[in-house]
C-alpha cells in the first residue's frame, strides 16, 4: 500500500488548492478531504509561507508546480519552476512531477532521498490515447521512479472512458486515473472503484475540467 505521510491510500480524496490556499485548506478539511494538493503555479502569494500555513490543517500535502504544456499556469523559467518545487520538498509529504519534464529524474532523486512520495503525471487535454499508449505511459512512469503513476486524459466518447477504466483495473502498481471534461466527469467517482488510489476535487473553484466538489465526491463514494 502506497502512503502519503501517515495516510495509506485507498480511494483518497485530494483537494486541489490554488488562490486563497489557507482559507481553502481549512474548508477542504471540513468538506472531508483526505489530502491537499498545493498548486504552486496558481498561487498569488509566497509559496513557502502558503505551505507553512496550509500544513496547520494537519492533512498530508502534495506540492505541484504544473508546467503550461500540461495545463498549468507557471509563468517563469523551467529552472525556477523546478528550483521552487525542490526547495519546498522538506515541508511536503509528496511531489507531483510531469513524466515529460526535462528535470524529472532530478526531482525524483531529491524526493526519494528526502523520503517523499513521488507522483509522476501525464495529461492529455485533447484526446484519450490508444489503450497500449496509455498502458505504456503508466509503465514508463513506474520505471522513472513513480510511487503513483497519474494519467489524466480527455475522452471524446464513453468508450474512451471505458478504456481508461480497463487500464486502471489491470495496472501493475498504484495509479491515479482521470477522464476529464463532462464526458469523463463520472470517472472521478468510478475510477477509484476500479483501483485508482486517489481522486481530485475542488473546494471553491474548479482547477481541472469536470471536477466535482470534495464533499460531493465524499458522499457519492460513501454510497458506492
């Protein structure tokens, strides 16, 4: 079982935090979040102080500094993006780094040496790749050192969602899979049933297409 901090992952709900992270973190806890994801690329305040304040909730924290090519909003250089991410590792429980990132191996090495959980992620906002391609992405993520391989795709049909769920069911390792947008909205609830160890929700404003609010996820997963 993969752990983030003291939490053993099993259908865990991650609340994504961007602007106003301190207030959002407190509300996320009230809504039933298990984990907080601090999106450094979305902050309008000092990242170090924001992380210190968010830690007061007592929930495990994933730090993510998403590149624009993968749906993020980081406006600085790639050097600064990675430097910021690595500098905050001591205060976090886990780090999310893109499979395609040029300095991916450096981040993985630093995180592993610090005893942090590593999430290696891939996002496709245009389509759902072929089944073999998606399976290859997950396999490559594990080979690169992922404790959790994350794959988010954009389905153009319900068949696309089914293919992602099949990949999830037969994955050889801990995965987090998401079909984005309206067509894939239900995957955020169903994928955990098929083996996705985490699902992401919003607190005040959606950060990714098709997200449900944390308390909605909690209520529906409880019913399932």
